[in-house]
């Protein structure tokens, strides 16, 4: 099991969501509005640069908890739909997930990450 965290441009969120929903067995996602800066702004103010300039830019943080089987399609979909080729496209981080528990059913492990689709798969 894995945790995927991505920081992306807010104007691409709808396109990213549409692309991710096409991934078979997509487990769902959480989205948060965040502010931050990358390496372009990660420096002490240069001589003559105003220190009161706000270095933070609006971004969207996407969190996805998935099984190993869905990891590669999720990363492919996320990276292609969030790509503009410009500086500031964002970053994707992947870490291992030790344990997952679905509160309602008490299912544990990878089964807790699957959506409860009805018998007919919406991807067919």
C-alpha cells in the first residue's frame, strides 16, 4: 500500500480529477488548498529585493491512498494531467503505507482502500 501526495497548479484540478477517475479501481482522493514555494523562491532576499514580497503561491495538495496494483496508473495519470512544461508544475511524493482501516466495516489492509462499487464495474 502507498501514499501519493501531489502538489499541483489549482487551475488543473478539474482535468486531474477527470483523468484519475478513469483509473481502474481508483480509491478516491482528498484535496486541500495550500500555499507554499519551491526552490525558485527558496532563497534569502537578494540585495535590493523587497523582503515584504510574498513568496507563497497557491497550490492544491492531493492525497491518494492506494494499493500497489493502482500505483503506476495513478502516477502516470497524475503526472500527465498535471504537466504543462512550465516551472511550478508541482511535485509528486510516494511513501509506503503501513496500515489502513475502514472504520465502518473494520476491514484492514488493501481491502480497506477499495471503493465499494456495485457488482457492475463503472469502468467496463
